[in-house]
C-alpha cells in the first residue's frame, strides 16, 4: 500500500512523528471500477487518521486524470501517476 507508506513517511519527514510502522491487517473492498490511485488515496487517508485522529480529513483532488491527496505537512502529493 504505497499510499499508506507515503503518508507515514511524509509525517516523519515533516517532524510530525518520530518514526512509525504501518501494518496492514485487513483489506475490505468491493468489486467496483477502482483505479490504483484511489486505493493509494484511501490508504493515505486511513493512515493519516490513525496517526492524527483529531485532525481534519485530507483534501483530495482530481487533477491531470488522477486522484491526489494533499497532505498538510508537505507539498508533494500522494497518489496519482
């Protein structure tokens, strides 16, 4: 889950966390028309809320034919191509 790793890494690089370990326990999904970047964005959102439960939801945007997550701590996006 690249989105989960990227989100955790961004938080560490921004000094919001001293270190972290992301462990995927279960994936629950449905058979739908899902593209990889939407899964990355969902994973990033889940990790962000697990690390910072009192924070606001992350902003997501559809730009250049791909979904992206805007992390408040960094300029780089998570997701997309």
